[in-house]
C-alpha cells in the first residue's frame, strides 16, 4: 500500500464575517497518496481553495489535523510553516503571480534564495527548471514580455525549482486559452508521471480535471463521492 | 548579497515614481550637504585663524579706521613679534556681480605676521617693485580669466581714487596656488593709501603676531592700555575670536542651518513615508507570493527595510556627492571653502534614520500580511 503523503483528518475551517462565523469545511477527511495527481472540483464556495490552502500550509484549520509527509503542519508556527513551505511545497496560481520587475530566470530563482545553494548551483537549477518547461530561450524576458501560457510555465518552473514533494495548483489554467491550458496541463502530467511529483489542482474545468489521476468533488465544505478520471 | 537584485528590482518597480522620489531625496541631501558644509567651513575658518595672531580694531566700530602710527606703538608691547596694517579693499571686476575680496597690505609686514602663507620670492620682490602690484589666488584668477602680468580694473566699493573714479587698475605680479593659505587678492597698502581721497594714513585694522598664544589676553590688554582715553581707542582680540564674532553678527548660523535642515527632513519623512506606504499597498499580492514561497514575516520585513535603506543611501550618496562637487564653486561666492569632512557620515546616518523611520510602518504592515487574505485581495 502507498504511504499517504497528505492526510486531512476531521478538519473544520471557520471564518468570521464580522461577528458571524462561517464554516467553510465541515469535519473533512481526505487522504492523498504520494505520487498522485488529484483534481479538486466543486462549485464556487465549496471550499476547494480553502482546503488547498490548508494542505499547502498557507492557512491553519480551526479544528482537526493536517499531516503532510508525516508532519503535523497545523501545529507549526508561522515561521516554521514558512520554512516548511519553502522545503516541501511548490505553488502555481491562476494569475501566475510572477514578480513583474524580475526576469523569468530571476523569478524562478526566488525559492532558491532561501536555500544555502551557491550562486552557481542556483543558476544551474534555474536553467534545468526552465529547460524542463521549455523556456530556456525566454529566460531573460520579463513577465510582460511573455504570453499567458509562457508566464504560467515560468510559474511552474518556479514551483519545481526547489524540488518540492508536493505541487499545489489553484486554477492553473483558469486564465489561459485552450491551447495554452493543454500545454500547462500536459506539463503538470509530465511532472507527475516522470518526476513523481504529487499534485493537487483546484479546477472548475472538467477537461482540465481529466489530466488528473483522481477527481475529488467538494460540495458545501464536504467531500462528495469520488470519481476516477478517465 | 544574493537578495540585492530582488531589493533593487523592488526599488525601481515604478520607475517614474522612483525617479521623482530620488530627485526629492537627492535635493534634500544636496541642500543638507551644502548648508552643513557651510557651517563646517565657518567653523574651520575660526579654527584656522591662528590663536597666535591677534587683531587690533577700533573700539568704536570695525569700520572705524586707526592711525598708522598705532603700528609703531603696538610693536613696543612686550610679546608682540610683528605687526601688519590691513585695509579692506573689497571690490568688483567688470560687473557688480563679479565680487573681488581683496585687502591692502605691506607684503613684508604681512608675511612677518603670516609666515605660513606661501608666496614665492619672485612674487614678493615683484610686489615690492610694482606700486600697483597684486597677488591673486589661482582660483579667483581662473574664474575671471586673469593671467600673470595682466592689469585689471578693480572697482572699489569703499575707496574713491584721486582721479575721481572708484576704479583701481592693479597688475597681477604673482599667483597664489591653491592651499597657499593666502587671501584671494592682496594689493600694496602704499598704492591704496596714496591714491585714496579719504582716511589717508590709516588702517582698517592691525594684525599682530605674538610670542605665545597663551599670553594673548595679557598682550591684548597691554595694547589696548596704550591707547586708552585717546581719540582712537582699540580693542585687541585673537583672530579666532574675531572670526567667531563676525559670524555671530550674522546670527546663530548653526541654529538657522539646523532649523532649515530639520524642516527639510521632516517634510521628506512624510513624502518618503507616503511613497513607501503606497508602494507597499500596490505590492500586496507580490509580497503574499514571497511569503507563500517561504519568505518568513521577518524576511519580508527585512526585504522592505533593505529597499528603503538602499534607496535612501543611494540618494544620499548622490546628493552629498553633488554637494562635495559644489563646494569649490560656493567658495567664490562666500569667500571661504565649505568643508565636507564629517558631514558625509552625518548625512549617511540621516539617510539610515530616514529609511528606518519612513520604511518601518509599511514594512511592519507587510510583515503582518495574512497570505490567504492578501492573495484573495481582501
């Protein structure tokens, strides 16, 4: 049996809207084995992004536990969580969220600044990540000189450059045309199959979800019956 | 060092705004540098006025002339080594704005009191032999295009010539190199005294060299006793005291300068603070991404503070550098050299303070950003 990389147990997440508590996740349980490509789907407000944020260590649950790679991340302090994210998680956002003033290679290098790698090693790792996403020739370009698909590939290079075990992607194709979206999804699939990266992707798009090995449906803060991708 | 490109890119994120902010900070530090340089220059003038040299003026007023006969009597006072008369011969060159700070002296008596002033034997001899001879500082000569051997008309603001005009042709017989320690222009006392239509046989003041600076008060009192109850009573003080009292007549320069600099920095604090706060607000999603990637709260704080620190130091260095370049030019207007010296360090310390005070509030806000809220645009 494959060891679970992510284990979410009896998680409750509650926000406060003024004095009114709003429960977004209700006693949610989810297990994701290492090496899986999971698509999180569901209607708006179902808690997909909230769940993704909890698994990625961007937020903490109100109740319950979140275990990633054997570590109770819900118990980590803010500083510990930041260091944990730097070591273990790569993030891909819908709107790429690249630094507009930095070149593609400088954007990709950002996570490596937090490591003890030498400048030469960082350059080598950046070059390898850009090559993997097919953007070696665009390494000196700034984000506004790249197409949406290319920017998202730079964001993926940034997410994988520190060799994290887990990639969390929030609507990575939500802002792309069909062709660029397919390129990005193929790339994610490749990272999952060839490099064994565990990927959790939030998406609204059933076509995007088809690239995943498992689809998890959320509805009103709870899991709906799972469906296997075709 | 590995974060420097990130810091630098953050500074120039909005190039237009960064340049405008840079100009305002550079301008503030340029003014700071010039004003503080002026204050230090004034201080240096007072310090450089050797304590061994004393100055005898009229007790009534600085502009009241003293009879030349006083010189011989002052020489009799024990402790006085040498005496030189001096007449203020301030004038202008071709236009009223071409200021010429000049004095009329006897070159041998002057150099006996000020032996450290470097005048070549040739120039000294030429001054003795040329009635309307003048020794001119190289800086002044260069600014007006004068050369050795030129005869130039100096329009005196004080003395009418016996031909009825205020124009005094002087022949440049020697150039005083930079650092010679001499005044901008020296002309012969005899030429001025013979030519002027009033106050003949008088000096504006006398400078005397004493054997021991520590005996200055006693020697000064002895000189003044000589002329007590005479029509030309004197006041004898050290040249340093004179320099200090002259500057005090203008007012408390240090206080005025500090008030101006304080007002400039106070205003700058708000404008830079507002720019930094605005920049931080615009970058909330980017800062949230940095935190997402693993930058700690302290790391983000340090990053933003580094940006303001590097930017303020960069601007201060340009402003103070421009002030340093401007100091020699200012000398021509004020007659003495403004000095950089410790101002550079004080200026850089101000830049650090400016960066910390204006950069800290937005940096703290950035540090406290909640990633999830920031990414969601809340």
